[in-house]
């Protein structure tokens, strides 16, 4: 029967007079529990958009559209892998767009002076070094990630302009080279970058969820002080996430330069915001401690599908930013509401 405080009072069998008080608050619904899982909300929205798009435009679910959408978003998808690790650890990296451009320039230079292996090695080392700088300043000197990576955003972009003589010197590679194949080649009719992105997602999904390093990343993002008390190498793990983020951003830039068979200093402006949006839409908490690569992948593809909607509706491309921004706000509000329900 109802108690005086609104709770439900039940008589325990075999113990007269004994009462058990059960709170009258509702248990979370199945839908709420499902939506609280990392990436499920983004995946649900993605499926809904795909269904609606297919009903409105027969060509929307065509193989050509799938190929173009996946290829066009594979580069930002690779960037978002590193961004996920950084954000889950409690940080942020605003320099990835500039590092992306640096990766393209370094990759083309390396290929033209030693081949594709040198290009890959130089790109990973140079862009990983930028991540190392970010990580050391954040992890060992305790500087704010926002300020540090904002500074490297400007600094690296300026370096790219210097390397290309303010854009006057545009390096290119032969269209029939192995380097170019990394961006223009196809496997099973899909672009090589798509398969490379899928492979990286699979590898880092396992890394984040199944390895001591990945669990340490999540622990540090959840509570850095608790992680320190647990004996985790907080500084080293933080540095590692930034190094990985920088290296992956550089590799993504190199792959796009391979597709374009040239490198440009102005490319990837604003990529840092797109990567952050994809990560957050995918369910990763911007405050750190929780997230998944599967959710990030869904967020990346979702943003690509939104762009396809804009194209099909024949709207100006600037509407893509408007819709994506609005969608990001909705996702953040939903996260807040779901977390509130979880805490109550």
C-alpha cells in the first residue's frame, strides 16, 4: 500500500509487522537504457536518415552514393579516431586541421624524395611530433589543452604556409605512382582510404575497450585523481593520446593529398570542429571518461549523410554547417537529459 511519503510499502511474508520500503521512482525505460549506450543514438539517427533519404530519392541508397559518402568522410573519420582518444582522456585537440595539412605537404615531399615508405614514415614522425609537443605541455606542464592546441593550430598552419611559400609552391605527385594509389585506388569498387579507415577503427576499437592502455585512457578521463591513486601512468597515457591523434591526423592528410595528387596549405580548415562534432555526436562525453570508436564511426557517417541530404535538397553547402551544428546541440542536450535521469 502507499506510504505517507509516496513510497510503496509491502508486507514481507513470514515477518508480521515488518515492512520493506520500495522507492516510488520509475526505473529507467528500456529505451532510455538503450539510448545511454555509446553510439546507439547516433546509429539510430543514421538509420532513420538513410530510410527517409531512400524513400525521398531512389538514388540515395545507390552504391555510387555509398562509395562517395564513405570515401569523402574517410579522412575526417581517421582524424576522429585520435580525437576520440584525446577527448575520452579528458583533453581536446584543436590542432588536427593544421596537422592534417602538414601531413599532406610532408607526405608529398617524402614521396618525391624517396618513395611512398619515406612519405609514410616522415608523415607519422613529423605529425606525431606535433602531438608529442601538445601532450608534453598538457601532461607534464599542466597547461590547458584548449590553449596549447589552439597555439599549435596557428603555429603549424603557419609552418605549412612557410613550407609551401604561402601557397605559391604546390607540390604534386605522378598520378600513376604508388603514393597516388593510396588515395585514388579502389578495392571492391570502394576507395582504398575507406578500407584503411575501417582497419584503423577496428584496431583502435579493440585498443580502447580491451587493452590496459585503453582502460587507462577511460579511467583518466573519468577521474584523473583517482587514476593517479590507482598507480596509472597518467602523464604518459595523456602524451600517448596526443601523439596518436597527431600521427593519425597527418596520415589522413597524406591520404587526401594522395587522392588529389597534390598538397595545399589551405586544406582542412575547420576540420578540428568537424572531428569534435563527429566524436560528440557519436556519444563520447566532452568531459571525458566515456566513449567508443563505434559511436564515433556512426557520428562521422551521420555527418556525411546529412551532407548528402543538403545536396539532394539542392541547398547551399553552407547549410551543412547549420544543420550539423543544430544536430550537435540536440545530441548534447540529450546527453545531459539522459545523464540526469541516470543520476536520479
